């Protein structure tokens, strides 16, 4: 905490209780000041197709094709005439992409009150319900599933990564679910709780969140698979040795806070503040390997998203943004809110260190929109954010109108270093026109030099990446309706 932070806290504590209560109750609403900001709209790029028209198309094919198999949000492979779905694709993280799509429809409903967004949400929630029911364990999800009446590209038979369902005979599921899958799922559930007013949706999400939190807390912040073992990437407590302490602390804190706020659970409230944040005393289970202090301290001191020599893990950036957005929108403790905003500003968005890649400068629309929504800076007083927002909108203007596998020639860009996966990286972010991508653009490393990709119009990627940021941008006032 800086001296300035303490001054802010001192002022907050002097505010009459009824004014402070009003502020806290409205912490998930948009501020009038933010909506009055003049956000840049990327005037340097003109397009025949508006952002709204792209969203309308992606919303339509999502409903009629990508969701039409089993209710989960999937990539598809079309028939030769490109008119029908030949099969739905199995991917490692259908759980994650379905959660992000659910969030997009929650933001869409908040903006438009369109009943189709409600129906889409119910469809994907039904698919996600199947994805936990198929495991037979409350609070445990599969990565993806197979059911006998749907045409998939793989049934998982004979693969040790798949399990036969004992609760739903004839079905199979991809086991060993990871924390990134839960992160997207929880982000989707959080957005659904915040923006939908349909009782069926609210009741469904509350029940699923209660099951997830019970599973995590009873198992020491670990995801336990059907074999009784922790999944490979299922440890969420901060002293686990599989990820940086601040990274685990961020995800675990967000999951618990989202579940607690949905069900107004006093036990989870005590667990969050006493055992994770350590801002109050209480009885806490002994699940840590070592005492690393509070979870907020780990986020501040041991998040380690920025790394030198092109080794930054953009999957981890993506997961942290998915976690901190619902966490900050629910945190009502003034001091913790100030510290979380500090984590976002100092450890997640922009860095002046030339050894690191500042994500404020790469045109990642998702990171930029999430950051702007949470810090609520006037762009006229924050030139880095102003430029980042302009680049973010430009990325949406450059986004292709259709998401089939397109041809991209081999890059001629010069290699300056190697990524964490030992692939060549360029000195500057690669433009989207030269960059092949799959169903979710925002997790990819924009510096990674690409090999040639051949066109395949039958392979169509799902569009949760575009729909999420478009509707989120509309909700927060970053994108005008007519752009």
C-alpha cells in the first residue's frame, strides 16, 4: 500500500455509512462517469461491414450450428456444399469455450434484452449441466463429452484420457479437467448471475456454483477427478507447486467469491476473508504446503505474468483477466478493491520494462476492455489506455466476417527470440491479417511467427472470442451501436 492508498482508505472510512452502502450495492453497475468518456473508435480503418453486423452473423450461426449438436459451444466441420454441419469437433476445453460463450450472451442480454440471448443461455447451460452430470461427481466437470446421438469427429473410445460415464450409460467424457476450464466456466456463470433475470437461469447457475464451491473447499482447493486423484492442472491453493502462487491465488479467490456472492453463503464469506484474504480471524482448514501469507499478497508479489525474453504465457494472462473481472466487480471491501486494482494496473496490463511485452501495446481487445471496465480511467488522462482502446477496436474491425480456416502464407518476419514453447517470435505484434487463429484469439501469443496455413472452408471456428468482446464492449460503452 502506498501513502496515497491509505489516504483514499481514510477518506472512504469517513464517508457516511448510508452513502458507502449505496456505493457497494451498486458495485456491479456501470458508473455514469465511465459512460460519459469519449472512447476512440479506430478511425484509421474503414470497413464495409459494421461490428454489429458481424456480431449478428456470429450470433446466428452460433445458435443454428455451433450449439446445435449437444448444447455445448463447439467448432464445426461442414458438408462439402458448406450448408450443413457434418460433425461437431471434440476439443480439449469445450467447457472453457462454452463458459465464454455463455458470458457473451449475458452481456448481449444486458445490452439488448433480446429473448434469443436468454434461449441461447439456457441451451448452453443445459449442455454444461450434462458436462457435470456425466462425471457422476457433484462439482466435477469433464473437459468435453460424447453422447451416442450426436455426430462428432471422435468418440474417445480406447483413449485413456476418456472415461465411460457411470451416471449416464452410453455416454463418455474427457477426464482430467483443468483450472483453465473452470476459469472460463466460472466467468460465464458470473456473467449469467449478474445480467440475466430469468429465474430458471438464476436457479441453475446458483446450484452449479454451490456444487463447485463445495467440491473445491472440501478438497482443499483442488479439483478431484473420478479416480480420486487431483487432476494434472487442478491444484488451486496458492502454495501448490504447479503454478506461480499469485496465479493460483487469483483464480481461487475469484472462484470462491463468485460462488459466495451468488448464494449469499456466509460460510464461504468467512472462508474467503479469513482463510484466503486474511482480513478477519476464523477457523481455516490446513491445506497449504507453506504459509505464504494472504492471497492478495501473492497476487501483488508473486503473480509473475510479465516475464523476460519472450517467455510470457498468454494463456495465464487470459485466465487472470477471466478471474479478476468478476472478482473485482464483487469485492466490497474498500481496501481489497484498491489493492486488486493495483494488481491489475501494475502486474497485468502495462509495463515500462523493455524486457517484457506490455499487453497494453499488442491490441488484445479482451485484455483492454476488461482493464478499462475495472480501472475506470478517463482515456484523455491515460494516453496508454487511449491508444490501447483504439487498437482494441481496430482489432474488431480487422476481424474476419467468417471464421473458416483461412489461408495465411508463411511469415517472413525476422525471429528475435523464442517463446515459452520454443517457437520463433517477432519483435513486434503480428497483424491479424497475417495471423491464423482458431476459436479464441485472445489467448494466443501475437508475437509468435506463424508457418503457412492452408484454407479449409469446411472447418469453421466458433466465435466466442468476437462475441464476448463485442457485447462486453457494448455493455461498458466502449463500442457505439452504429460502429
